[in-house]
């Protein structure tokens, strides 16, 4: 195979770089990969006592051959500290060609684009970095050799997450598909109006268990049989209603609806502008239950509607996320924390156990927290059971 001269020149320089031959201040050089972080990462404190960065690294292979990723190190360039290292197995689960969820592989074909969905838990006691960069080691087919490149520089946002009140009342709420590695929200990257948006980066789907740890009792095709159905949805902060809908009917639980129009994805919903560039999306409300209208001013704790199963939903739940714009889809997802809640248990059996409980009525496999943990100003992580203050 004949390789263009410019590619050969670039790769020779990259081999020099990987061996430490390039000095600081040298002229820019061509690279076989282009990398860019889609949105600067935030640091959010989680209910596990750690702080978490969740973000996306977009990569394009501009060579005429395959690129196989071998290692990715996330580095604080100011201190030189390595924050995380991903090997071949983890990269194979996170490198997503075309950002198409479910197509993960660590090999990019010629001229192919991919997104690496990253979650970096910071070691306890480590200061959050002001910046990050990425040292990527990959084997390039065009030279049949490995090279190491430093790509994808970004600042880290230091602004603390917005603090919210409870979105629901009572006990036994399960944080479904939450932060930081459950792929349904964290990898819901959408191309809208010519740009990538990930509004659901920190979204949670709230469902509710009963005293037997089940999410639903009886016929699973009837929305009202799910324990959370019809529960009041509360304003998490003072705000203004800037978008809403209230005319859609419930879906039949058990599967996501087919061929759903984009503007019906959130079903009946409310978006609150809570100030400082933060907007809260509440989705999938019960038909006719929305109690507010466009322009209304609401107070924290005021009822907005009731939990339902409208829109792109396969079981009754409250979908909640915070974003930087009015659109529930064409915006950037922002982190948030709740001011107070208690975690009595966690479903450590994982998403498969949760999905089974939702589909069949089997109980969740819960691991109790003894004593239950009362937490403040953190984000409940995936599959935590949450009791809200009365």
C-alpha cells in the first residue's frame, strides 16, 4: 500500500515524540489523530464519598489504515499526576465509532470518527485538576508500529454544582441509570442542528420500591401498577416555567415506543429556569397532570405534576436532569447535588437486576447500608435507594 508523503512525515515525527526526541517549543507537527473534548468536564461529589468527572473525548483517525488503541492515560499537565489509566479491555468498552451506542470497539478504521466516553473518579484527598490532557498509545497500521500522542487538552470547570431540593416525597426511590457509568444517559450523545449535545449526562430515572423491594405489582403492562405512578413531582428550586407540555397519553410499559417524533421524547414535561444558567427538566408526566403553565413562577417544593409514562418511556418514572439551556435535548448536561437525603441500600447487582425487576415485578437485590447513610450536597449514584426528608 502506498502511503502519502505527508502521512509518512507526520508519523516519523510522532515516533520521535514517543521516544522523547521532541523538545519544548518545537514547531507544530501533523498528527494521525484529531482529538477534542466535547464539553469541559465538571467535578461532582458523589454519594460514594468520591468526586467524579464525566465527559467525552471525540477522536478522528485521519490515516488510511486502522488505528488500534492500546492505552489512554488522563493526566494533570500542571502537576504531572496521572488521574486514570485505561487499558485495552476498558477502551474496548468505551471507544464508540460514530458515537453509536452499542458499537464499542478499540479499533478505528481509516478516516473514522469515534467518541470515548470517560468517567474519572478522583482518588480521595486529591485536589481537582485545573486542566487535563490525554496520553494516547495506539498502533497505526500505516507504519505497523505503536505511537504515543498527547491530545485533547481541556480546562476543568471549578464552579460548584447547583444544590437542589427533593424532587419527590417519601421513601424508597431508586436512582435508575444514574451517574456515572450507566450508558443509557451518560452516552446519550445526540447530533442536533449540526452540533453534538449531551443533555442527559447527569440524568436520573427515578422509580420507587415498596416494602418488598419491588418496582411494580400485578400486570406490568398497566402504568398504574408501578409504585411511583401518580406520585407528586416537586420543584427542586425556585424558578420560572420556560417550557411545558401536557397533551400526551401514557405508553404501554415493557418497551420503548417505535418511531416516536423527536418533540415527544420527553412526553408531558416541565422545564424550570432556576437561574445562573441552570435549567431543570422533568419528563414523562402523567397525562393531564401538569399543574403549571408557561411563565409561571414556582417555589421550591411546589407540585408541578405527577409521575407518568409518556414519551420515550418503557416504565413509569420521573426523568430529571439539569442543563445549560431551555431545550431538554439540544443543551449541555450540568452536574447537580441534592441538599439532603438518606441512602438505606444500593442495588449492587447492577442494571441487569434493575431491568429484571422493572420488567417482571421481581424484587431488587439490595445491599443495605447499616446504618443508613444521611448525606448532604452530593449526587446519588446509580442504583442507590433514596429516602427524601419528610
